[in-house]
């Protein structure tokens, strides 16, 4: 059985799960409604109580929608951050906190981190299987956007070669991210520091000319200004990375004796297995630490997973409360129409018909609410995504997936089963007593 | 289906309240198929209780109520409901219509729960009855109808199932004199035409005067029965 299930495609599993979740409502609906045509009456009741009915539907839609929105948002956030870290196979840095380094190197969050020195860089760059070893130099900013020094190959790697304009050829040229406010041809004057600690004019009359724009990466790098690493070193009065006999060289190889140090080295190996070898080689050497950003993110997701669990429980509890209050509200409405229900019985309608009217009425409200809830969830997730994307520059695109559809169906199914109790109660009312009002 | 009326035979009928008090006692009462019976008496005497008992709606009931070959007292609730659906039409004192449904939908209410095959017949009869009673069948909901129109819709509902038995609880009580007179004429003409057995609880002398037979109930006892 298990094997059979695992053998199905994910799409088939999703559809089957959705059907399984909907089965209670379908089976009960079929059994209860079979041979009856109660819908005109249900519509009439809905029209008579239109205000409470609309209110109940909205209540269900909002509670289901916020639950779905949060679940969708959380998944999109994980997806977005993983996507942003995708180009960072392996990072080597001076020993310290992996999370701090991850935030600095991948998400460009300013932080004070120790540097890797020239000989160590050379050792990393010259290690077997290393395809790309890019130094990063942080610390400057331009109009609040980080200015990052690196090498041309890394820019190419980050964008898969998608650059509008061209790559820099000298230290005064810059390539900007896709979402940067700077246009090709603009002149950028960098300030020392970033955020609150910024020091305008600290670099004298140093400026960059924008000569290229990167394709979108969906990461904070989209707002960054990328310049040759040599330019950053020069601006800070550090060694230029190369021996004095080659003053105009840009990019590797760097001369260890003239290498001022880098907070992080982003490495791409020739193959996946080599990544593990390199990590083992540079992890815990005393000089360096090496980590996979993806793996560090996974650890974070594990923590977020607990938060998600808590969120799910909260959202389920709130949905249960809403379902319960809607059912209580319907019970009160049912009291208002008990004479009419008794009338139906008196006219000869079977108890099952009264059951069908009451259950059909409640279930219509719950199902309509759940369907609208999917829409509300989509809207909530879209709004949240836009806010998160704007604040973090991490491209977060929340969509409604099968998980959300399963949740909505599950809610409608479970709540409609609870509505059976109310419907059963409605058939227990004494006919004569109710008729006499 | 019904059509031809069913004869009624009551023997030793007693209905008790929850605390065991006798609410109604009818030792013997008979009515031939197609006969009309008026029930009169002061308020609270047990007239409606008798009517509900005749419909098989009354709980805590002993004795026998036989409609033709069927003893309602011997039936469980399910078969009693089925008997009602098939053979009994009821007109209530205060109409009890579904406010958001139009006249035709109200009059053909039974089509919602009767078997599919019977639905067109119920709708047809309801339509014809409404036309005959002079009520516009569609376009309006109950709140816009006059009292007389509502009661005629209620009568059409009671008759749309082609029931052999018609039970009416104060059918003219909420109507002005002329409207009541017209409804009564419509109702009786239809009942005689079909040979329906009619039992009507009423204070209305005009109605009672046109019944084959009238019984009086006081304090739950049948005190007079004259043909």
C-alpha cells in the first residue's frame, strides 16, 4: 500500500489527498440529500437571513484565509531565501558564527567579521577542484545600497552571464543590481560605512561609473553596487591585491603578500562531491571555517518549522473557534425557524429532509466561506510577500498550492461533520410543541 | 395516490400531557369516506389536539385512529410521516408559509421531498389550484400577499399532494368576512369534487353550518355529536 502510494506522482498524490479530504462531505451529502430537492428552500432561508449568512461566510473566509496565507507565506519565505542562497555553494571565512557570515555574505547584512588573510586565500583559491574563489569586500555604501567589491567571474556566476551593458574593465567602473536605482552612465560616490554609521565624503573624490546592470537574482544583491575588489581596497588605503609590477591587473590571481584580507570567500567547485571535500578541508582548521549556506538555512528552517507548527496550531484553533461560533449562530437561527421545520414534518416531510435542509444550509455557508478563504489567503499571502520582498530584497512569491487547498477542504469537511450534530438536533424538536409556537 | 377520501374510525382515543393528565378523550367517532366533520368548542378544549392526533402528530396517545385500513396509533413515527405525506393535507390557522418562497413554491413544497416522479404532478396541481383560487402563482413573495391570498396558498399547499384527507385548523379565523366566505366556498367545492374527507376545527358558524356533521369538545371531552 505504502509502496503503491509512494509510486504515484506528487500531483496524483495531491489530487487523491484532496479527494480523500472531501470524501466525508461528499458521502454525507449524497446520503442525506439523495432523492430530495431542498435547494430552493435553503436559498429561501439564506435570503431570509442574508445579513447573518453573509457575516458567517466572511468570518469563515477570513479565518480560513489568514491561516492559509500564513502557511503559504512561510513556505514562500523558505523558498525565496533558499533561492537567494542558491549561487552560494560554499563559503569559507575566518572562524566565527556561520549565521552571521551567512547574513553578511548572502543577504548583505552589515556585520563586523574577521578577515581571511592572503596566504589562506591563496590556499583556498589554489585548492584542487576549485572553479571559482571570489573574495568579497564590504563596508561602503551608496545611497543606502551596499557597495560590494568582488571579482568579475563572481558577477558572471551570480547572474549566469546576464549582464546588460558590460563588465568592468577598471577600478572606476561598477555593475549594479537589477533593482538598483542607478542607471548605466550614472556616477556613484561611495560613502564609508552603511546604514546609521555612514560617513559621507570619507573616500575623497572617489567615484564609480555604472557600466553594467545585472539580471535579477531575487536576492539582496539586486540592490547592490558591485565594483572590483581592488577598488574597495584602494579606497581604504589598503594593499591593492597585486604586486606593484602589475598595477592595472583586476581579479585573480592575487598576490598573497599584497592581499589585504577578505571577510568571506565564495567558492564554486567543479562538482558537488568536490564541495564536500573542500568543506572538509577548510572546516575547523583554526584559520578558517567552511559552510554550505543551504545547510545553514536548513537549520534555520528547522527552527522556523517549530514556529510554523505553533502557527498552524494557532490557526487551527482559531478556525475551530470560528466554526464553532458559526455553528452556534446557525443553531440560534434554527431556533427562529423551528416552526417552519416542524411544519415540514407535519406536512409529511421525512426527518431526513429536515436534516438535509439544516445540514445543507450550514454546509453551504462553510463551503462558500472556505472557497472564499482560498481567495483571501491568496490575497493575504500576496500582500505579505510584497512587504517582505520590499523590506528584505529577497524575492518572496507566495502562491496558493495544494497544501492550502488541502487545508481549506479539510476545514470544510470537518466543520460540516460538526454541523451534523445541529442538523440531528433540529430533527429532535417536538412537532406539535413547535407548531403551536 | 389519494384522491378518493378515506373513512375515519376512532375508538377509545386518549391523549395525555407529559404529567399524565388526560388532554383529550374520544371514546368513539366515525366519519365516512368523503364526509365533512366540523369540530367546535371553547379555546383550549382540545380541538387542535384532536386535529393533530388525526394527523398522527400527537405523542402520548392511546386507543385507535383508523383511516381506512391504517391504524395511526400502531405506526411508528417514520411510517406515520409517510402516511401523512401520502394521504393528509393540513391547513394551519396562521398559514405557516415560507416567506422567501413565491406562492407556487410554497404550494408545491412537497415536491422538494416527494419522489422525483411525483414532482411534476404536485407542481401541476399546485398551479391549477392557485389559478382556481385566483392567486398569482409567481413573481411575489409571501410578505406582499394579503391574508386571504396567504390562506389560499396554504390551502393549495394542503391539496397539491392530492390528499384523501384534509385537516384544517381555523382556516377562516384570520380572514375578513368576505375573504373567509370565498375561501370556504373554494375549499368546499374542491373537497366535494374530489370526495376528500374533511375535518375542520372552527369557531366560524358559516363553516360549521356547511359540514355534514359537527362535534363539540369541552375540557377534552366530546360532549355532543349530531349529524
